[in-house]
């Protein structure tokens, strides 16, 4: 397996470190460099490494979707309860 993809990946980590330390324009520049290096790293990575990137991404995304669904469901229940309360108030008048 070729490990050439590790060079831009390490550059990505270094750029992200600088992203947390810098302010203003240098921060945006280091973030841009990190994004470009990560894209190059992913394009050079063999399928085994991409699979290792993909599994945690799917797990994290799945948990995020479940939490988002729960929040959406909770909001719809709250809106429904508000409508019922408004109807009850109108009937009382």
C-alpha cells in the first residue's frame, strides 16, 4: 500500500494546528490550505485507507441524524401542543 497520501495528510494537521493559533486572515489562509491538502490526501489514498476514513464518518453522521430527528420530533410535538392550547383558550372565551 502506498503511503504517499500521508504527506498531505500531515500537512493538513499542521495547517489545522495553525488554524487554531492564528487570527484574522492567516486563519482563513491556513484553513484553505488544510482543505486543499485534505482533498489531495483523500484523492491519493488507497481504498483501504478510504474505508478507514469512511467508517467513523458514517457512525458519527448516523448519530447526528438520530439526534437531529429527535430534536425535529420534539419541536413538532411542542408546536402541536401550542396549537391545542390556543384552541382551548379560544373555546374558553
